[in-house]
C-alpha cells in the first residue's frame, strides 16, 4: 500500500483530510509489499509538521480522555457488556513503542490503562502455549490494554531466530486469527499498529542512544544483531501483516520515522475508533430523585 498524502500542501489554515486517519493508515487486506510502505510519510496530518504537532496531539487529549472515561464508566457499571480496548504496538527496536505510550496513551487517565510489555518468555511461559501469557494480560472490561510487543513476537523474532521449527511457527498465524476473532466476538476492540521505521532511522536512533549516557539504559547490543537481519525481519513482518489482517483485528501501518507524526497518528486513530463506538454514560442504578432528596436532607 502506498500511503497517499493529500494534506502535504503548506497552508496556514487547518486542512481536513477527506478520509479519516484510520482509513488512511488501515492496511488493506491482501498481499503486502513492504517496500511500498513509506516510513517517513505523514498522511492526513492537518498542520505544518513538527512545529505544531504538540498542539495537534494535545488537542486530541480532552476528547480521548472523555471517551476513555465513558469506556471506564461502562466497565464499572456493566462489566459484562462493556467493551475492552486492546492496542497492540509492534515495531523494530527504536520504532517508538514507549514513545507512543508516553505521548498518545498518556493523554488519558492512567487508571484506565493497563500496559503490558512482552520480553523473551520466562521458563514458566515457555511451558505453556504461546498465547497463554497473552490471555493472562488481557485488559478488564472498560480498560484500555496496551501491548508493548505481543503474540506477534512469536511469528517475528521466533521465526527470524529459528527459536521453534518452521512447522510450529507457520501454524501460529491461523491460531492468532482464531484467537483475535474470539476476542473481538467477546467485546474487545482490537487496534494493531505496526510502527514502520526505516533502517537508516533506526541506525540514527541507536547512535543517539550511544551518544548520550542518559540513554544507555535504552540501548541493547542485541538490537544491532536484529538490525543486521533487517531483511529477514521485514519478511516476517510482511507475513504477519498479510496473514493476520482481518476486520475483527485490523493492522494500521504507522509511518514512524517522524516521532511527532507517529504519536499524533496513533492518538487520532484511538480517538476515531473510540468515537465510532458511540459510548454513552451508564444510567444510574439507583433512584436519582430519591437520592437527591436524601443528600439535600443531610
Ligand atoms: P524490549 O522491548 O526492547 O525491552 O525487548 C524485548 C525483547 O524481548 C526483544 O528483543 C524481543 O524480541 C524479545 N521477545 C519478546 N517476545 C519474545 C518471544 N515470544 N520470544 C523471544 N523473544 C521475545
Ligand atoms: Mg529494546
């Protein structure tokens, strides 16, 4: 898919995109050509660029916070019927999964967010099937769950590093589709974002980490090994994007060479997807008039 960028023209006025950001960045179902996914694009961005991105992202905040509070309220009030949101963040090292959590997810009340990062599995996790630890980390009703990496690692790093035989990882795409369809049917709103960076940008970000002692903690020498296997990772991403891209659990491809665009785009998609749910405030489960009278009489 080529991300079109009808909004690139410079103008002082705010230009409204003809399509929503969800529509612009939704990966169409069908064959995926990784080379056609532009990591530096800025589809649908309404402003000039980096200089005004903080303002555009901040402007999403109150709307997103209101939607999240409605979701949360419904989770408290009617947990059986309440939606749960699952935002899956996948991308190569330095693509900015943490940055998205800070700048986009950080726009809402942290009490309504459940963040889970997935590292190499522990011995206990390895003793179960690969979805076991994922099921254990799913958000409760009314919550926004954030996966910093996910079950997709089990068809990405696991495939590239030959951690299990091909016969095993190849069966996982169907298992993932079945799993995600079950979640969607059970009331999960699944939003999967592939944070697409270029190898050149990754090199710059790794170098920046090494140039600044306050960023050493973010640097992992193994990230360079993964960089050297870029082609193999992109083949694995291609299959994950192509084989697990359903209406129930769609992929969005987020151009991520520009951090400001990445953060704005994910905040906007989250907003659009929550707006589409049409959340209302839960009705009182008590007699409002009677309670008003009681409180007035205190
Ligand atoms: P980070 O997100 O930078 O803290 O790194 C987490 C590391 O855990 C990455 O190198 C991932 O590839 C690795 N990881 C996550 N899930 C798995 C998995 N299922 N199998 C093997 N390695 C994994
Ligand atoms: Mg890392």
